[in-house]
């Protein structure tokens, strides 16, 4: 199954972000982007790709340990940027971003120790993908609008293992489906 570890924003934070995304979608040229639906909003900690079903129990156990060793921390959605000359538009993070990075490192290590093939290692960049494009797009107006955005702070209290199912129908605009298959409280709380 196709899996990744993530921090999922709570509903009230997603509500704030939805209002900002609605503003962005009203800008000229916004219809040229494929906007990520609200169910797809998350801060990816580690992307695992296709994981053999036999490795999932070990991965889950190790993610549980990683969560237990990580204390809850404050985070907010703030600002934004782009990857690949406008191929991805994202919202950034503020608050205890080092703690988010540490949790990402632990999620990476959990996969490695569980035997999940990670491929090449990329430096972690905290982001929540808002839109994508197949072609290079000038997203500077969107990034400039996002510069002024800062949502409310919340306390991150859990790590999630999420399954993503890619669209198969071929219908334009169809979104991947995301389903949490595991959740672990940070710091052993709860």
C-alpha cells in the first residue's frame, strides 16, 4: 500500500486554511492549477511510497515508539512557497518547526529500521501542499498572498500513518483518497 507519515491539522485550523485557499482560488489563473482538496491537507513527515503489507506492522510499531519519544509541540500554518518552478504551491509552518523536523527524522528512521526502501534522502522542508501543476507556472502572486497568512497555533498531539490511493478513473480533477491507518499520541499522552 502507498503510505506516508504525517501531521494532520485539526478541523478548525483546516477551516482557516480553507478560507485562505478560497481567496487564492479567486486570483487570475487559479483555474490552471490542480488544487488539493481539504482531505489532502497534511504536513508530510516521511513519504514511504509503496510498502509491502508484511512491513506495515513493524513500521507501525516503530512509528508508535517515535511518537512516544516526541513531546507535543505548537504549530501553525504560515506563509508559503513553491517547489519546481510552480509545479507545487505550498503553505509553510511556524511555531516549533524544529520539533516537527525532529518528528520527521524519527518517522524516516522508523521506516529505515522497519526495512522500508526509502530511496534517496531529501532534506526535510515543512510544507502543506495546496496546489500542483504539470507545467511550470508563475505562482509568485499566490506565494505573495500567502506571505501575509498566519493561522492560529495548535498543539500537535499525534503522528499519523496515512494510506493514499491514487485516482484510477481518469476523470479530470479527481483527487487521491487519504485514509489514516494508524495514529499515535505524542509523548505517550492519551
